[in-house]
């Protein structure tokens, strides 16, 4: 990523003998105040205030090493270093085109008084919207290779906050959110009731995941997560339901260990984002700022895009990933006998390519194109898939020639069924295959128990693996969308080819389970999306009637599906429904055709987790704005001042709204589209149905727009 430093930073180093106990170190940035001290036992303690309100009460920090339980106390302070940073940088893609990185940093140098006299540095960065801190292990004589048995970081909360949580599962984030006071957390209930395809491993009844969103009784919003997760394992939280103290619970490996380290080294950042406005939680760029700049120098090949794909038809049972229902019986041509319902056949793929080309959709994803789907799931076995061997009815060369002739990019699918080892062995072959046939991006998948056996999706081995895949993909100029990985922590800044991941409960749950609650999408931006974009697969138009299971439907209105392209930002955005369902409603599909996937600016207009979100985003280079407004199961009138528009300029707003009698359950597909001229003084009044939403495109007025009435 290109860097423009507007302000140079100052560096003040205060070294030396400040080694007194009980000395309090303070770092402030506007309302956010961090305090640090050593307690009487030489244990590190920190606390955070927001204005006059305590947010994190005095809480311990520390790491427990295997074979050395004494690494969290008997420290003395051997020095501090401070610096101030104020710079801006330009992401390769994103919600905004410039990001300010403004913080005060203190590094606290600690040394153990006795025994091995080990060194530990704590680095705190205090931003206007929160605090990030990490542990650093400097090079030193008595600490080289070491195993982290536990991290002892605490977040001592000030009360029984309202919490939006999912169970602390080492293998999956694919859960609906529970909204409860922190004292009512009980992960076992949900873990037991889960009946879907994801692997589940929830070892702690009081374990929950991050990003964790909370709201205090006084109306303060607090979000806890981590940034730059690499060379370590992921952080979950153990809740003490009586004292409201959260303690780090690191995901273990097959041996029960947490992380393998080699000094000098560091942990990921622990992040606490704080604001008295929910909108500012969504606008926070702290997690991105805590990640390293891009490691990829030439990023010109990285292109955000929209795509359609052979996917929802399998999710809803209309076609299959597998080629045959009788894989052990061979036909006269030496191939297994086709089942006649295989989705990834050449003619069907061409149909999707035609649809994409006709409508300016850049990409086409095809799942089920390669051999292995007959017996892919649940057997914890190696070598399920061959990532370079198409089924006999998928003519990879003809398909890619056809796509190229229509300027459509094919998206590769590499489902590993959890066998990361098998994928690693084939990775170079797989990427060479993509290069040969013109695939510029890949969707990976990790459905199933992980191999190496005993490892978890969110443990250190897999965290290294996902990064190896991102780095390998970059070598081959391929963009990445990972499904079932650990949830993101802002690494897309460092590896901007890692456009999106799933790591959450996507729209697909409406296809094969009881679905997502109508409030789901009002929570996701405050939780899962805090770390990075999600391939949520929005855009389902046929809300009912795609499944034989009685009552199964998408839990939103059609207009809300449109609004999700704005409220759940992703540089890789699927138009997930079938072409035939779009073709019946091309007037509504126009919004999907228009909506960009890369923005100059974003305004979070109003938001309340679990209730509603309204966001407007400005397209790069055109001056057009796109707005999405969504609500939970309750209807809502949203009043939106368009004061972000350029003064003195006229625009045409096209509003895609729920019908007056719209309702996610009883009348979800009814919508109305209307166009008006608007300007910076206009106040839009949008009526959102129960479980509904509205999407609005606001484009500069042109000569072709004669006769459009002014908005009143
Ligand atoms: C689960 C993924 O989330 C989904 O998108 C994909 O179609 C299936 N796995 C098969 O790989
Ligand atoms: Ca999934």
C-alpha cells in the first residue's frame, strides 16, 4: 500500500532508571486514557477510562510459559519509550481511500528481578477510539524457543453489559448471535443445539469469541478483538459470569499447547475499541492501523469485484457438486456414471458467463468442477480432492476461452474438506493450473475436521496455513476468499490479495438450516466484520419457495438483500441468486449492477447493534453515492439527511424500498422503486418493513434525467 505521511511523527525516548514499583504510566488520546503499573508482586496491571467512565478496571497482563510458571510476576520496570504518530495511508481497496493512523505509543520494558531475569516488553497504542496492546519478547540470553501454555490477559469489565456473543468454538464461527447480559453467557446451550455441517468444538461452557460487542448501561459501546494474528494462535475469551472479568482463552493445538515462539517475537495486538456512539465503532480503522502495510509491492492486479456463480443451486438442492451418485461403478467411457444433476457442466457454466457478461458482473464462481465430491465430507481423510482435475463434463479450456472472449473472470474453487495437508502438497500445482486457465481468484474451503489431525481451524498451525495460502496466492497473482478460516484480524492490509473470508454464519444458512435471524445482519458489522470483509453472499431475490422444507426461507425482505451490499462491505461481493431469478426482476437487479465494491468514502449515518444500520458510501471516481439501510424484525422509519452530498450539485436518487405492505415473513418479495432529484438539503424518509431494508443509488444528475421530480 502506498503511504503518504502528512505529519511526521515525533519520537521521545525516556530510558533508564525509572524502576520504581507502583509508578503509574499514563497515555492519553482525547477521551481514551490508559494507565499501567506493576502491582506489589511485580505483576503488570492496566486499566482504561473513556472520559470519566472506567471501561476496563485494573486487569492483569501476563504469559504463562510451559516449564516456567513464573513469567507473569516479579517484574520490575526498566524503562519506557514513547512516541506519537499521525500519518495517513491509502488502502488498495476498501470503505475509504485514505486512513488516518493517529496514536500515542508507550513501550514498557520489564525485567524479572530474580531467577532467569527474563525480559518482556508491553507495547500500548492509544488511539482516539480505543487501545491496542501486545506482548513483545526481546532477544535475550534466557529465552529463545518457548511454548506459550497460556496467556493471562484480563479485561475486567465494569458491569453486566449487554453482549452480542457466539460460543468459544475452536473450529467455527458459524453461529447465530445471542444478545444477553454477560452474566447469562452459556456457550454449551448453543453448541449442543447446533445441527449443521460445521465442525464444533466448544471446550469451555463460559467461552465466547471475538470480535465481542458490548454495550454498557450508560450507553458506552465496547468492542474487544485482536489485530494482526500471525505466528500465534487465536484469542477467545473466558467469562467470569459473577465478576464480569474476561480472561484470554487461547485456542490449543493437538498437544494442548497454545503457541510456539522464537524470540525475538511478539503476540498479535489485543484491541479494545470504545465509543459513546455505535456509528464510531463501525467507522473505526484501529484494527487496520495496527496491521503492517502491504507486503505486496505491485498491487495493480488486485481488483475488487462482483460475481455470480454455480453455487446457490447446489445449496438449495437444485443441482449437485458431485458428478455421480454411483462413484464406484464406471460407465463405458471409463468415467463414473453421471447423475444428470451435476451443476458444473460446461453448458450451465456458459449460461452464467453470459449472464455476467450481459450485466457487467466481473466474475463467475463454479463449485463442484473438480473430482472428489462424491465422498468429500465427514470422513477425516487425506487426498479427497484433486485441484487440477476437472470432471468429464467441465471443459476447463473451452470455458475459460469463452469467459475470456466475454471479458469475464472465472473464480476457482478449492474445497479442502479440512485436509490442509493435502492442499499444501498440491498448492503449487493448483495455482499453476489457475494461471494456465486464467483464474484470477480462488475461493478456498475448510469444511470438516482439520488434518493435521487434532489441529483446529483457529489454532496456530492453521493460522500459519491460511497465511501460507495468501502468500502463495500473491506469488501467482491470485486473489483469495477463504471459507471456514479463523476470523479476520485486519491482515488484509498486509496481504491485500486476501479480499474476503467467510468465518461467520453466511446467508447460506437460509438454504440448509433454520436460517439467520432477522437481526443477524444488524449484528455482524459490529462483530464478525470488525476484523475484515465477509463473503456473506447477499442478493437472494427468491426469498421463499427455493426449498422443499416447509417454512424455510430467507429471513429478510428482497430490498434488505440489496441494502446488504452497502451495510456489509466486501470487495468481493456475490450476487448469489440464480440468473433466472434475477431475470424476472431486472429493475431491482439494477442496484446490484450499479453498486460498487471499492469506495472513496463512507458515512455511518445511524447504527445500533441488533437493531438497525444505515450507511452511505461514495464510489471512487464518479461522485455517486450508494446507501443501505436495514432493520431487525421491527419495522422502522429512517430519516436520512443527505448532507454528505456536494453543495450546489443536483443528483438523482433511485430508491429500492420495501412495498408498503412488505414484511420479511409474509410479503418479503414486494418492493417499490422510485427516482427523484435530490441535493445536500434533502432529507430522505425511508420506511423499512419488519426485517426489511432500503437501498438507494444517488448519482449526479445528467442531461438524460429530464422530467424526474424533486424529492419531497
Ligand atoms: C461451505 C461454504 O461456506 C460454501 O460456500 C461452499 O459452497 C461449501 N462449503 C462447499 O465447499
Ligand atoms: Ca461455511
